[in-house]
C-alpha cells in the first residue's frame, strides 16, 4: 500500500480536490453574484485551484523525511556512503 505519511497526504489532497471540483460542492458557487466585478463561479474556481496548488507546494516542500526516503536508524539500516568526488 502507501508508505509514509507524505504519500497518504498527497492521496488525501487528490481526493479533496476531486470532491471540491465535483458537481455537488461546485454547484454551491453557481450563483448570479458578482464579487469585485468578477462572477462568483469563476472566482471560486480560481481560488479553489490556487488553494490546492498552494497545499501541494506546501506538502512537497516539507523536510525530506516526509516520504520516509531516508534510512531508518532505529531499524539498523546504515546510511548510504557519501560521494567523496
């Protein structure tokens, strides 16, 4: 299955984005309302899209141990040798 909390968070972000851009929740924004001269529906789409991209960037730019790619010292796995060249 999925290893690491980072992978699980990415799958959760995908599922959340899928739900946000699906009809029942997206239909909440389909109103005849203008905000700052922009219709509400395209403005909501832009803000939801930007929010998902910001969350993805935040998840991907976290410290490297987010995907459990580093060796686990507790399991007795030695770290890879460093390149001296």
